[in-house]
C-alpha cells in the first residue's frame, strides 16, 4: 500500500511540473484570444478580429474591406443615389464626378414649382457648371409615396423640368442637362407622415463628366 501511494504521488508531481512548465513558457492556454496569431488564433490580435482594445476598422479585422484605404470611396458615400466614381450614367451621358454634391431642392405637396427659398440651391448648381465646362448634371425628380406610380412618375418629370428651365435661365446649355424621374421610388427617408414626405418630394442633382 505504501508503494502504491508513493507511485501515485510521483505521477501527480510529474503532471503538476509539466503544467507549470507550460504556463511559464507562454503556451497558448486560450486559443481564441492568442496574441501570436497562431493556427488557433482566429480571434487573436494577429489575424482575426482587430485588437479588442483598439476596436474595428484598421484593415486587419474580420472584414478588411472596411479598413483604411480599402473601404467605400468618398464618392460612393456622397452620391445621393449611390453611384460610384467614374461609373457611366444614363445612356452614356456622363460619369459621376467624385466628391462633389449638391443640396436637394424640395417641393410642396403635389407641386412642381421651385419656391424662392429653394432657388439658391439651383443657383449653386449653375455656378458649378459655369466654372466647369466639361461637366453636366443629371436632375433626378422624386415624389412622396402618395398617389399612383404613373402620376408620381409624371410629377417627378415636371419637377426635373422646373429645375432644368431655371438652369437654362442661368445660362447653362441644354446639352449639359439630363432629367430623369423616379416618382416615389428611391425615397430619401423611409416611413410615412409629413415629416418624412417633405424630404422625399425633391430634385437631386448628380454632377457628371460629359462623355463625348
């Protein structure tokens, strides 16, 4: 019996010594948060999620496409309708100019008249075009969700025409202007009620390099 206890005690001692040796040598006891980026370090600082203390967005996390230098371009984010840089637009009319945006012109309910308070926004578009002879603009007309698709598409066309006529008055050549109506499609804000609808009754202005 004494001999059996001695053998058992020796085995336990050897095991404890091996465990302590492993701890002191820096063995990876927690493979999911390793610092060395080893095979099991899928969530470690070296090759998986970014350093949990540093947060996301440094290009080394799970989705590097959102990291510095590899995410969405400024033009993609600035474009009111989501078109990217240098993408041909509407029957080869033009290619999106990056990093240039204009304020939307808003309309009263069921109206296509540009009010005096909104005219300055169209003037800003005109001034840009007068200073950039290589540029044109796409005028996109939108409506709120009320009314039929057909009616709203026609109303959107009248809204683009109102902006076009005003730009012509400012001296912009008609060949540099293109109108398209989306009616109630592509709302700026999702929902119902006047607070939402007034933001969807609008013209958007998309600057483009003219393709000739």
